[in-house]
């Protein structure tokens, strides 16, 4: 049994992992130093936590779980832009706070337009950035995108969530990986399809893991959310259950599966989807449940 197998602070991806691919989601407690309501392993720099605590938590994420490098963070905006990270990164020398992010020197290009929106929990948030290899850092915001892709061994991808759906994609042969932040806006706008299009492998040769998100019997939405999915695919009705006039429970996992299979993935290659961040208070942060609180990170990388 590996250290990650026995580690209570992470949820390992429950899937037949492609060769050399590591993926997991952090849990809210067990490895961090943040005080309530961010207790204790908050990894989000935009939600009001002490920046020093977030920096320590992110350093612990890298150290405790043996990451080959610092995660490549994104400025998530509920859009469909995809950021490519095709070279290793180095750990940042310092953290000056959520308003002074450090992005890679000459970062990879984001593919596709952003669909707009806001990060979970309010105003546009800015994540801790990273230095890039091969030159001094640019003092700029982390790349604005909701998904990232890499073929480089040792480059660590990450997305932050607290009810939105984190999705890990990987070529079945392990040659490329992706991390996706799929809130309802991004999911409806096509962030999964945009990420699949950025992968070099055809969709039929891609494997997915759906990480912890708001569950289908706790995530209540209004007509605007339901209509956003109906506009693209009438089959989306299967993922909504009426609760009261003008409101439905939405099944983000089912909606993601529909989108992925419609884009060419095999249903048998889509795994996960059994958690609920809203109802499982002990393990997960939830913006819907708590309002003010922390964020989990879903991480994926190719081993060196």
C-alpha cells in the first residue's frame, strides 16, 4: 500500500488509472493549518483565508503527497478556455497575497474563448501562480481558464472546487492528462468538449474520473440553469428532478456523462460520480452549504 493509499487527507481517483497517471482530490481536513471556516486544508487563495495559511497548505500539498512539482493553478471563471502547460515549472519563491500572483514566464496559450462568469463564492478570484522554467517570473495573474492540459511528465495540473464538478481526463495510454473545473455554467457552455478537443488522443481513447461535486439529491437549481442545458440537448431532462415550482435537483454527474459520451467517449471509460460535497460536511468544503469556506484541489499528473 502506498502513502497515498493510506492518506486520510485525499480521495484517490477511483478508476483504472492509465499507465503512470496519478490523480486525487484533497479533503477539507487532515493536512492543513487554516482556521475556521477554512479549516483546515483550504487551497483556495481567493476565498478570504489568511494568505500565509494558504501558502503553507499549498506547500504541504506538494511535500506530503510527493508531487513532482508545484501545481499549475488557474484563475477559474466558469468559462471554457483551456490552458496548455507543456513544460515543467519551479516552486514560487514567495507569495505576496492573492492580489499579487506569480504566473509562468511566457505561459502556454489558452485554447478557446472564456464563457464568462465568476469563481465559486463571489468576485473574480486570483489563484497563487507559479514561476516558469527558463527565466524570471512575470508579475501577472495566473492564466484565466477552467481547464488545463499537459503531455509533460512531472507537470502537475490542478483545479479548485467546492460544489462544482472537477473532472480528470487522460489518454488511455497515459500520454496526456487534463484537469477540468466544470461548474454548471462551464458544463453547459462546453468546457468538457473544449478540453477533449485540446487533447491529442481521440475522445474514444480517453478515460475520465468525475471527482466530488454537489450531489443529485442536494443541488437544487432554478429554471435558468435547467434551460441552459436544454438549449443544447433535450436529453438533459433526465438529469433534473422537480422539487418545487420552478426548481429542480440537478445531477451534475449525469450531465457530464451525457456531454462526454456525446463528444465521443465510451460510457465505460467514465468513472466516479458517487460523492456529494453538500451533504458530506466532514470531508468536503461546500459553497452552497456554508457560503464562506475553503476549496479542495483536484490534482493530476504524469509520473516522471
